[in-house]
């Protein structure tokens, strides 16, 4: 009976909600939900007739709730559109349009409450349309900015570094950029932004591989740590520090410190009997301390000390100017002891200035250690042998910086000026040379590694040509005289060193190894010679192989294959001569003793090959 009573009590409310949903037009814009509500009400009636009052109450409750949901469906759809636009950062890009959507949404809710269903539905649709438009424009703006930034990163990577071991990462970034641009052109702005966002992460991987992350990281300041990383715009240490990655964090501290410069507060009215002389002395004392501290700041600034600490001279001057001792206010509020507060505040600034040199030295030591780490990294990949002059210059600059810091830290005499200005210049030079060293040695290592691979591949080709020499020595005419056939395959019997099929397989393998390679810039000409030789090797091997396919080709065509094979072979010898001479010249220019010792057998084979007859018989 309790369920029956509650069902009877709920009946008017549920019918009212369904009536309002019908009046609001929910049957048109929320038909599924509205029909579910009607079905639930019908089920409730059936259950009630069968004295199943618990089920009747459950179904009626669902009918009421679905009626409310159907009536508010358009408003909730608009709310979802607004939420989606906000999640897309619409407030940052389309604040006005999103505000209009919110206003329309609020208007829709208000009109729904007042049963003005037509206007409520219209306002909800307007809110949804504006929210969707705001979201689309937001993604478009974000994608446009992100793609532009990514394009700049790609340009920096191309013009600033060139092809290196970051080739794979760079290609991945470029493909992602094309994907983002294609999505943008197709109007898929959200997907374009997501792709470009991936591209930025891939760009970071490029820069990390090139060991120059600090110089190249910039761009998307609202997403990444680029707010903490800036680029050196000039060679001086102060400019470097001002553009360094910690600068933004120090700006936050500077904002807080502006309040610390506030030395005076309102005083309660107090003793007005302090003599003007005492007040004057206080003013003089404070003004003298401020003047002395300003002089110290100017001296430290002239000596270049500020370029190595997390506070600028201008910030210190602003703090000191904030200490404005008011003798009249001090007289009116003696309990606050404004004079003592001012003296203590100035003492704190003085203490910070006293510690500034130690802080600067600590920061310089950290940067010098980074230079040392860069040099050690370059040494590990062979910089001492590959780029000796650049390596020695970087080491010399590092040692000069380290020694100069030692002189300054211990206040030693020096033949040359030893201060933070010269230290800043020397440190900037050391950092620049360390970065240049890493860039140069990576490029040189790429070239040497490429040359090693090319030597080994070329050596393999000469081995296979030596194994094929019995056929080359017989010559075209002798093979024609032998007239090999499938029944009497004298051609196969002549292949005592290597079979034509194996020769073709090895030629294909070598060509497949070298053809997809993008060589270092300084090896482009050598790579072109190599590619031509290996292609000619493949053409010759293919002709020799086809000649032995008796059942596939007629005799006249096979003889043509053989003739072309010998022609290609003779051309190959001449091309290989040019290639090997170029390789040996490169090896001589590099002057790497260990490299030549490691590949001594290959070089010996090259020289033997160069002395042989280049005419295919």
C-alpha cells in the first residue's frame, strides 16, 4: 500500500512533466527520450492495474525523469557543446563568441523555467551553434599557430644543422607536419592541432639528437618549457643569461620582490613629539644606506656580476627605490618602528649583495661543467681524431674559462683583466665552441662512417668480380663458340668461382643497401659515383644471368643479353676505377691512422684492382 500511495502522489507530477515535455516539442527534438518516457508511463499504468505497485512506482519515476530529460535535451546538447568548446580552450581564443553561447544557454534555461518553450528551444539552438562555431574557430587558431611554429622548427633544423644522424627523426617530424597541414587544409582543425602537437614532440627529439636543444628550443610558449629556455642573441654573457632558460622563472621572483621593497605601512597615530633632528638623522642614515647600496649595485653591474645571478640591477634599484622612509609617518606611528623596519630591509638587501659573488661563481661553475660535459661527449665519439683543430680550440677555451674563474674566486693577480665581464665573454666563447665542436664532430663522424660502409660494400663487389673473372677471361666470343644449351650447359660449368644466379643475388643485395641512403653533404659526389657503379654491376650481373635462362629466352635474345653484360662489365671496371681513386683520395684527406689500419685489406684489394686490365674480353 505504501508503493501505491507513493505512486498516486507521483502521478500528477509525472503527467505534468510529460505534458511540459510535449508542449516544449520534445517529441520533435528528443523523440527517443520522449517516447521512452511515454512507454514508461504506460508500463506503470499496466503494473498499477495488476496491483504491482512497486513496479508501477519505478516506471512512473522513470517516466517523470525521462520527461524532464526530454524537455531539457536541447539545452543539455547546447551545454555539451559549450563544455566541449571550453575544453578546447575556447575562452582563450573565442571568448566573445563563447560568452554569447553561454548567455544564450542561460537564456534558454530561464525561458525553459518560465515555460517559454519555443524561445527556450531557439536560444538553446543558438547557444549550441555558437559554441560549436567557437570550438571550430579555436581549433583552427590553435592549429594555425602550432603549425606555423612547427614549420619554423623544421626550418631551423634544416638550415641550422643539415642532414645528420637525426635524419630519421627529422623525416618523421616532416611527415607529421604534412599530415597536420593536410588536415588543416581539409578543415579538420582539431586533428591538425593534434598532429602538429605530435610534431613538436618529434622536433624536440631532432634537437636532442643534435646536442643543441638549448639553442633550438623556442616557439610554442603556452605548451612547452620554452618559457624557461631562450636563445643567445649576442655573444656577451649578460645577453646569454638574460635569454637563458631560467629567465622566466626569475621574472616570477622579481614580481614577488616588488612587494618586499615596500618598507613602510600606515602607522597608528602616535607620538608627534619626536624632534625634527632625529627624524632628519633617520632620513640621512636611510638615504646614505640607499645611496651606498645603489653604488654597490652600479659597481657590480659595471663589473659584469649580474650576468651570472638570478636578479638584475634594475630589479635591485626598484627594490631600493621602494624604501621611502617618511619621517612624519614614523612620528605618527612610533609603535611600528618604521625606521628599524627600513634598516632591516636594507640590511637584507646588503646581505644579498654580499652573497652575490658566491652565487655568481656557483652558477658559472655549473655552466663550465656543462662545457666540460659537451667536450667529453665529443671526445667519446672521436672528436680528438676527427676534428682535432676544433677540439683543441674548444678545450683551450674551456681551460681558459676554468682558470679565469679560479683567479676571480681567489682574488689573484692576473696579467689580463680578470673580472666577471671578461669571464662572461670567455664563458660565452667556451659554450659556443663546445656547441660547435659537437655539431662538427657529428657531421665528420657521419662522413667517416659512411665512407667505411662504402669501402666495405665496394670491397664486396670486387670480390664477386674476382670470382666471376673465369667468365670474364673466357670472353664473349669463346662462350659463343661453346654454344651452351640446356642439354649441354657448358656455360654453367664455366662458372667456377661464383654462379650467375649468386652473382645477381649479391649485386641486387649491394644495390639495395646503397640505393636508399642519403649521404652526408660532403659525400654527395662520392655517393653518386658509387651508386652508378653498383647500378652498373647489377645491370652486368643481370645480363649474365639472363643468358643462362635457356627455356625463357630465344638464343638470339640471350646472345644480346650476354653482349650487353660484357659491355656493362667493361664500363663497370672504368667506373670502379674512378670510384676507388675517389675513395682513396678521401681516406688520404681524412688522415686517420686507425681507420686505414682497420681497412688495410680492403685498400690492398682496391690497389690490386686498379692495376688489373679493365677491358672485358
